[in-house]
């Protein structure tokens, strides 16, 4: 059986890391597409040359021609510009919306059966626009944010309790921005919900609140340190986890920006929710129950995403 084909649209910091991870995990052959001449070709060759030492079998190709992504099983989109210090993800909207138009058309023409994972920010609005521009089925287009935000939350929690990250389960709902909702009640350490751990005296509410805030600011913390761009190792790893769930029909329960049709009170828009990812793409959105306080936070986050979608419609009348 032929290897799956993974197309990476955007061969910058995240795109290059995605290619390296996909090859090392032997998820399939990789095509790196970018408008910057030489960048995708150079990265493809460099990663291919790591194959003999690492011992993986995967072909890598760099290109500026959308025809080379033909028949891709998975497309992961990072094309666009990242944040600089002082910028919010929303500041990227105008530039990256134009990029989504060309990417959406390129995917629709050449890889209409692919499972598409968008990473470009501002995530929830860009994945919505990408689905609109590409016309692909909504369950085959999703955005990577929840896995990353949850991984950050899990990392900080594992440090707080000094336990293995493997035993920390946590998830983050809502938009991938300042209003995201790290779910304290549904997050656990070894199966024990976080509020119980406060009652047990293993941490305090204040420390937990600080971890929640650090999670919300997780992307900005990295931008502040790097100064020249935004995070790329963890974002790439998170998207690969989603791609693998699709390619191997793992039916993983992963939070991601998925199209909601009434779930959690959200109608016809993309926002971060718990999903099941398998061979059918986004096979389910888990319609979890939120309490009053969580619902208020979630609704605020949904409103922020709605504002960005309206801004997209104001910029590009074909979306209205
Ligand atoms: N088509 C294809 N590639 C494009 C296009 C386009 N129309 N416009 C820009 N690119 C390419 C750039 O040439 C660059 O190589 O997208 C790549 C982006 O790479 P980086 O600048 O290194 O950005 P990166 O850190 O990978 O982040 C990409 O993901 O997390 C988000 O906020 C982040 O929106 C940003 C995106």
C-alpha cells in the first residue's frame, strides 16, 4: 500500500518542524509548499538527509507549485505571518485572511479529499475562512489550538504537582486567544479533578488561578522570549498528534477548533471544543455540560471569535 501523503502549506518554523516530525514518525511522504523560493526545497532536502541516521523511510519534496500536493491525505496549513512581541493573534487577521484565500483555493483544486488542519492565526477565524474558501466538508477542516493550549496547561500542572505529564489530563475550550477557557473541573491528575486536589491541600486556589492565567498567556510568553517569531515545536507536535489520529483512525478525544452545529450552544461557527478524530475527520463534537460560570466564560470567548469572523466578512465581501 502506498504511503499516505502529507502536504504542509507553509514551510516556515512550524512547517519545517512538522515535516521533521512527520518523517521521523513515518506518517507518510511529505510535500512542503511555500511561496518563498528555496525554503521548502532546502528544508525538504535537509530533513531527507537526516533519514539515513534516523532510519526513517519517507520521501520529502519542496515546491512552489500547488499541483505537487495533488491527492494529499492530510494538509496542515501554517502559511501566513506569525506574531512579534506586543502583537495579539488578532493583529494578524488582515494579512492572513488573504493567505487563507489562496491556500483554500489551492487545496480545493488539488487535494479536495484531504483532512485539513489549520494552524495559522487568529486560529478560529482563519479555520472558518479556510473552510469557506476551500468549500471542503466542515468535518474535514479543523484548527489546531486546543491540543496545544491543553499541552501547555498539562505541562504547568505537572510542574505544580511534580508528577509525570502522562498522568495529567486537561483540556482547554473556546477560542485560541486571551478569552480561552482552561477547564479546571474537567482536568485531572491521575483521575482526580483539580478542585479535589485543592481540597486535599496539594495546591491552593490562587496557585491554580495563576496556572490558568499562564496557560492563557502561554503563546505570548514564548513570543516575549523569542522576540523574532512565535512558538513552533509544541504547535507542530500538537498538529501531528491530530494528523496521526486521522491517518491511523485512532478515534482520539482531542480538543480542537471544530465546526459546531448547536453543540455547547454554538451555531454554525468554529471554536475550540472536545472532539473525536478518526478516519472520518472530526467524527464527533462532544457536547459536554458546562456549569454557569464556565458557560459565561465560554460564551465570552465565542463572542470574541464572532467579532473576528465579522471582521473577516468586512474585509472580504465574498465571505459575507
Ligand atoms: N502561501 C504559502 N506560504 C506562505 C504564504 C502563501 N500565500 N504566505 C506566507 N507563506 C509562508 C512564508 O513564506 C513562511 O515560510 O508561510 C511561512 C510562515 O512561516 P513562519 O513565518 O516561520 O511562521 P510560523 O512560526 O511557522 O507560524 C505560522 O502559525 O501559529 C501560527 O501565528 C502563527 O500564523 C502563524 C503561523
